[in-house]
C-alpha cells in the first residue's frame, strides 16, 4: 500500500503548491509552474499506475534498494523503529536536547537487551562528546525543551 | 595557472590541513566499511560540522570522506566477502577468491595501490583539464547555464534504473522544495503556508540532506538490530604479501592506466554510476587478458581493474561538478550542498570565481586517496572489525549525530523535526525505488536554475533553447540521453522476458 500512498501524498503536495501559486506575480510564478505542472502530471500517472497495480492487480509491495542491514525485516519491526524515532523527538521536544538525548540512548540500549554497564558507558560517552564538542567548543545554544519554557520560562 | 597549482599544493601540505584530511579519511573509511551506511550518510552527517569553518578546510574534510569511503568497502570485500556498497561488487569477483586462496595480503596490496594511484590519476586529469575547461565555462551565459542544470537533473534522474518518471519526480521535488522561502529575483516570500515564519528562510539544506541520506540508513540499522554481519562463519582472511600486491599493479601497469582512463571518462559523464565504471573496467581486463579463464578464481588483473577505475572516477566526477555544477556522482551532489554550507555558490561559475578552491579540491582528491591507502595499509585488519560492532550501540549514537547536525547551524529545534520529516520521506523513497540524489541536486541548484531561467527569458526570449546554438546542442544531448536510457531499459525488459 505504501507504493500507492507515497506518490499520492506527493501529488497532493504538488496540487497544494499549484493552488498556492495562483496569487504570485509573473516572475515569482513562472518557474514554479514550469516545474510543478509536469511534476503533477508525472505523479498523476505514477499514482494511477500504482493504484492499478495495488488495487486491481493486487501485486505485492515493491521492496527496492533495501541494502544489507534489515533486509527481510517485518513491517512490525519497522513500526517499532519508527516508534523509537517518535519517542526520541518527543523526549527532546519536552525535556530539551541535553536531557532528552541521554534518556533516549539509555532507554534504547537497555530495552534492546544491552547490559547496564554498556548502556551507561555509551550514554555517558555520547553526552560527554555532545557537551564537550558542541556546548564547550562550538558554544552552541541548546534547546531546553517545552517543559523548561513552561516552568522556568527558558527556551 | 601553474603558479596557482604549486601554491595550492604548498598550502595543502600544512599540518592543520593534513590533520583535517586524516580525520575525513578515517571517517570515510569507517562509513565505507560498515555495510548499509556508506559514504553518503557520512557526508550528510558531517556536513553540519563544517558550518562556520574555513571553506577550504571544510570542503577538504568532506571531500576526504568521499574519497576514502569507497576504499573502506573494498577492504571488507576482500577480507570478509562483504561488499561495502555496489561499487565494490566487481572487486568481490576476484578479491575474495584471492583471499580464500591465502592471498588476502596480496589482494589488499593490489587494492591499496590501485585505488590510491587511481585516485592520483583521476586527480591529475582533473587538474590538467581545469585550464582547458575554464574558457568553455566562460563562454556560457544564463541560457546555457540553465540548460546545463537541466542536463544535470536529467543525468541524475536516469539513475532510477527502475523508472525514469520516479527519477524526474525526485528531481522536480528537489526544485519545488527550493522554491519555498524568499525568492532572489523578486524578493517575495513564497510558499510559506499561511505565514509560517520557519519557512520564510526556506527549507534548510542540512536537515534535508540528513533526512534523506542518513535517517533511512539509521532506520535500516535499527531494524536489523544486533550485528551488521553475523560473526559466525566469517573469518578475516590472512596470508600473502602486501608488497607482492603492490608489485602486481606495476607488473600490469598498462592495464592499470587503461582502467584508470575508463574510470575517469565514466566519471566525467554524470549519472552513469561507479558500479558501471568498475564493471566496464573488469570486462575490459577480462577481454584483454592472456588468462581470461582465471577471472572469478582470484585473478590479479580482476582486482586491479575495478579498483583503479573506481577511484580514478572521482577525479572525473569532480571535473563536471566544478566545471558545470553538474555532479558526476552521488557523493558530488552532496558536495555541492557542502559548498552552500560554507558559503560558496555552486554552479558553472566555480572555475571562474573560485579557481584556487577548485585546484585545491583537485589536490585533495589526490592526497585523500593516497592517505586513505596509507591508513588502510597500517590499520586495515583492525578497522574491518567495526563490522562486528553491535548495531544497537551504533544506531542511537549516529542518531544523536544526526540530531546535533540538524540543530547546530540555526540552533532551531524545528530543523530537527524537519530532519525527521524528511527522514520519513527518504525512507519511503529508498524502499520504493525513488532515487534520493536528484532531490538533493534539484534543491541545491533550484534557486540558481530559477534565476538563470528568468534572466534567459528576459534577455533571449521564451524560445532561448532553440535560438542559442549551445542550448540547442545541450537539448539534443538530453533527448539522446533519454532515448538511450529508454532503449537500454527496453532491452533489459526483453532479456528478462
């Protein structure tokens, strides 16, 4: 089904861009139209082709260019992985990068059956590198998270 | 011009530059060795590290990663029978049989010499061609430059072997993403979706590149779990004399030169891909060999040919990247992005406005390849053990690098979220056979293409493609390319049927 949904989403995106273009001046509009119109046409054709293949011929999902790692993995494994990524983003969004990142690394390692010593060692190593290189050396201002901005007025 | 070559060589031989290059080479080798990640993800992840740095050092670092990554894959091919990526597939045919015969050291000697000297060959061709290319580039105005961008996108689109439409869709998407934000020509903000402030500056390059090249690889790694390759049943082959392998390359020196030439020419033609160069060289070696029956059984010539072509190709690829702004390979498409990160506008004016930098990059290709061979000569057997590292450890660590990379430049958390959004896109594109490189290329060249397009329309009229001779030639080349691509696909289909 992904092979049908993907071009469909891209098609919707192109149509929205086309609609959004209608008020622009000639110079601002010309080149986007030169690209958007054929892109929409190609996506329409691709979506039609995939719809025919998925809905009428009921062909199995294409799996192209999977590489070595994870080859043959089930859809459930992919969903779990995407869930992990979502947890990572949410943790950082709520608690900030400095806190969210080590929590994620520790959680991920521990829940994937790594021992405590290795999990703690890797987490400390990652945090150490992050703090040393990015905060101390590059002096980057780090996002402190939504909760910090609510409770301590920091951002 | 000669003075500029010597000056660049003098500057490159400084301690800080060499250290940066060594770091880039080491990272490139590691990413090349770990299967399923590859040099592209390495470049994407470390691109944010060069922001705010000296452009020369930054680009040296990125190019060193690109130069070393393919050599890393060759090592695992020979020692473990595991190709790093498709580029190394031709080396597998004779490299591992050599190792299995107890000549792993000899095969390594061949790989290190052929690829190191192959890089030298490609780099020298690049440096030799720069003065010749310059007047050609100077003859190009806006219409010709615009057509070169279209040609580049066409070449990249045909990378999608499965479907040309998918390739073009990917290229168009890159261009469309580049439209978001402030337009250079009119100064108005476009496609900011209900005045969303974040989009006023446009989509950011680093989150996009991390999303489409690094996150899909991390997802695959996380799904794979545990080790990349099961350790059981795989032995790191030993035996053989490395020096003997070095001598082998010189014993077959004319084969080496011919294969370097094949690699460089294939590299100059964008969109063909490194695996084509290596298999062409392998086929040539077999055809011209006195002992074709030994191919596939551990033939020395069968290892020299793909390795010399593979690294000579990078010099050729860089030539079209610098000369016309058309990347000759996927890594070069990302290099164009790295130009933007350090504030250098990529495109056909590179040889005019940044000649010294172009020469510097030529030397970087040469020294990066030689350095990479040297590092592998010393540490190949130790480095190859990375493959047995637990993916459960490596995946979150790389993910942290991705997040920091996305965040560091603008220090805006929205960039991190966007990296993951593009990661979802990249992952779906990868699984469904939509090539990701044209997206990057379209995005990097999008604003430039639009400016040239509008200037061409204003100065030459809407039919500039047909009124300018060079434009017409490029247009015909595009048509011929597409026709050949379709013909080869039809042949493949017929063969399969």
